[in-house]
């Protein structure tokens, strides 16, 4: 990899995507920006390393991805709800939740959750990106926050205690949210935890470039239906 490349941590919001952007050389986030589409964001940073909180590799038949099971185990029972089970690949092509739920039960024996279905458009955006595997990695903010603390977090991310806890972890990791240039306009749909999640995924991108990351994945791949990976 080049000596200095753009690193981007991306988190989805109800109206688009939040991106924390910085340099692998400087190792800090210089800009936090909002983009309505992922395609536009990627167009502006074509040679970047991106970590996104959204499923990338989807199963065709197996209901559970092993990487999600491992992520739940890594976080512990009080934080497992932050890991959701993504829909099967064919389910993304369904037009209604009823249709998707029926197809998921037919293929895997279990229906698709409302949470997964509500993220259909976001997951489809990721799936539609060209050559996504060589520069875009799947991450999970709560996993990286736990890694930074080296123990279980005290509170959920939407609580006041949880927000301050995560701000402290980012600052100790060398990222000061108050010193970052914001390009978010006046978008009331953006929440503080979305911004913090994108910032911690920048750290994951830096860890990938520096090759000191963790990777949650199935130990032995016997077929092409369960090869998801979550990077920390």
C-alpha cells in the first residue's frame, strides 16, 4: 500500500451515510462529512481504505453468518443486540417484508427480522459498489470500542454515560471529536452515536492498513456460503 492513503469510517443513518475521513500518515480524522449515497462518497475517495458498519458478504442458504455469531460472543450478552442477522442474498430482491420473510423461511427455515429488512436499501447500496472486496471492509463499532477499552463497556451507546465513555475512548486513541472539521449541514437525522461510530471505524481502517487488526471469521471455509468477515 502507498505511504499515505485516505482512510474512511462509514456509518449509515436514516437519510444517508456519515463518513470520518483522515490520513494513514497523520492517523487522525480531519473531516466528518455526510453523503446521501454511498456511491457519491466512494467516487470522491476512489483509492481509500473504507470500513463500513454494514454487511458486505451475505449468505445464500445459511441463516447465520459465523462472523456475526463470533461478534456476539466477543461483545458479551449485554451488548449482543447491537449485532443483527443480515438477510440472505436472494431476500434483498424481495419487494415487501411479507415476501422477504416467506422466502427466508423457505430457504433457511427462519424469517428475516424487521431490523434487517429496514436496512435492505443500505445493504443493497453496499452490494452495488464495484470491486467492493479489495478496498471496503465490514466493521462493527461496538466491537472496536470494546477492543479499545480492552474490557466490556459500561453503558449502551445511546445513553449519556455511553456517549461520554466512547468519547473518552476515542480521545485516548488520539482522536479528538471537537477538533474535527464538520461538513454535516443542518441534518437533524444525524445522531451523535452515528458520528462516534464512524470515527471508531476510522480506527479500524487504520489498524487494517497497519496490519494489527483482528478479524472475526469462520475458521475453516468449506463452501462459499459462509465467508463473512468482521474487522476490528
